[in-house]
């Protein structure tokens, strides 16, 4: 059964800081590069930490490259602004 995972992404030009939480799990934090390798690392690490995760990503700007990547990957992206 999928577990809802709230993922907040604090974006900047070079790196993104990620904080994820799910009911019954320890919070997860990660810093990634603002490039394809960083985005792939994010997905891989989240799936390892939350194997049954149903991810929802909160970002300040849905026009950012990371937001476009997440949406193309079929993941839910929510704009905070």
C-alpha cells in the first residue's frame, strides 16, 4: 500500500536541499546538484528510503528545471507560491 511522502525542495542555482517526511518514518534530508545526475540521485535515494512512497514535491517555482524533471517523471509537483 502506498505511503504518502511530503517532499520539500529548497532550490538554488547550484544545489537543492531536500527534506522528506512520511508517517512512521524518520525525516530524510539530502542535498543534490542542480543537474540530471542530482535529480536522478534524488529519485533513487527517496525510493530507497521510502520504498512504498507516493511522493508529492513542494517547490517554490514549477518552471525550474527540477520541477520540469519531476513532472516529466510522472511525479506530483505543487507550487508553494
